[in-house]
C-alpha cells in the first residue's frame, strides 16, 4: 500500500508532521524518562498585593498571640482549679475539670504555634520551586559559599526581618510555651516539710475498726487475734483517704501481759492490747500476716519479721527499724490514743535527716 493510501482515511489536521515524528523518536531514544519540567509559576495574592500580605501577617500574629494567651490560661488553670473538681462536659460526661482545662489550653497553645507557622510559610515565604543538580557529598568551598548565599536568600525571602510583628509574636509564643512544662514541676512539691513525720493520731482520738467503722472497746480484741484500726473521723470516701491511711493504719493484738518482754510496750498497752503501725519500716508495705504462738508479724513484700511482744523489733529481713508503737488507753469504755507516734511511721527516711 502506498504512503498516500495509508493516510487517505485520516484527516490531514491531526496527522503529525514528519519533523515532529522525528523529534519524538530522537527524544525517546536519547532519554525514555524525559524531564517534563516545572509548570509556570503562579503568583499568590500576597506576592502582588501588599494589603493581602498584611492580612496574612496579622493572621499569623493573631495565632501566635492566641497561643500566648492559651499558655497563660494553662498556668492559671493549673494553679486555680482544685484537682478534685468534677465538671460535666457534653458529650464527655463528668470529667476532671483540671485535666480538661489543661488539655484544652495546652492543645490550643501548640496548635496555634503550628498553624501560625504553616500559614506564614504558605502565604508569605517564597514558594518558588528551584531545580538543582545533584552534587558530591563532600562540601567544597564553592558549596559552602552557595549554602550561605542560599541561607541569606531564604532569610530574605521569608521576610523574617521585615515582618517584625510576626517575628516578635512568634518569639513570645515560643518563649511562653515551655513554661507549661516548668509549671508541671509543681507536682514534685511542695516539700513535705513535717507531713511525713506526723499522723492523724493525737490525744483523745478513738480507735475505729477499719472493717466495721465502729469504735473499738477492749473486749472487742480477743487474745491471739489481729485487728486493723484507723482514727475516728477518717472516712473511706475522703479525697485524701489513701494518703492518710498510709500513715494512720494500725495493728491491734492482745497478748498476755506476762508475755510482753519490753517495758515501754507494756506501759503503752492496755490489758495486753498493743497498737503498732501496720506500715513496714522497709519500703512501706502493709503488714498483714500474724503468728499467734510467737507474736510475730510478717511483711508479705520482702519477708521482714517483727516481734510484737518485744517492742516490735526486727528479727528477720531487710527492715532497718522496729515498728512504731502507739500509746493507747481507755476512756468511757473505748480505746483511744494518748498521743501521736513518737517516731515517723513507714520507711526509714527520717534516719537520714
């Protein structure tokens, strides 16, 4: 078939010219993955209109300013809102007011910094795409000079020096946001002062059965039994119950007075009823195992063993000190404390100061 015959049924306007066909063949042969190039650059409104650029500048500054306000709100909420305050937030329900306020303010502070930076980059910084050839990894003097030149050019294109409002508000936001973490250090304190050295026990406080919440009488304590007690007035639903019971919890045992070896223990008892701290002096575990025949109590954590018939002294294990004894008496038929413990209860921190 002739060349004319092959093209007879094809409109002339859609047939490629001989020159175009030859050019495409040459390009395909030379580079099958030819670089299509970059599309023409389209200017943004901020590039050609200073009023639009000013609006973007004010938007970025506003986001940074909101971040600063949110950070201050975070600190204020942390200081002002009680940790036990519960609020109703739809649809979350009843939640901690402090946790909600902290999460909301810190989230807004971080989001506004990020949103401000993104808006700044997309509207005011240069968006011209520049193609550059790959170069060796080693940095030659020419490369270093080019990097510094590019850096200066980038700094100029970012308008960091020109847009003082953005720069100053960004510095303010970045300077305030770390204060959120600094304020959280408050949870390391305040210093305990003498709080760990004292308990709720004092003169006249009745001993209450920890299981029944009833004041204890001497006849409630049988010989060979082990009873756990707490101070009268300490309720299980108190917000600081766990902190207080960790120091106030008592063990009561009744021993025949003739079997009590320690003189002070006998003086501080009532008809053989002795009261000792339930908190182990090793690492603060609650003691709960009692052996009637020997009057020994065992800490289940590290097997420290104490003799309740001999001043609560340590007879085995890693505990370093005897269990503190509470001086008790009877008034109006009920057991009550004569005073607080003479030494701190629990682990022996106080030995070192």
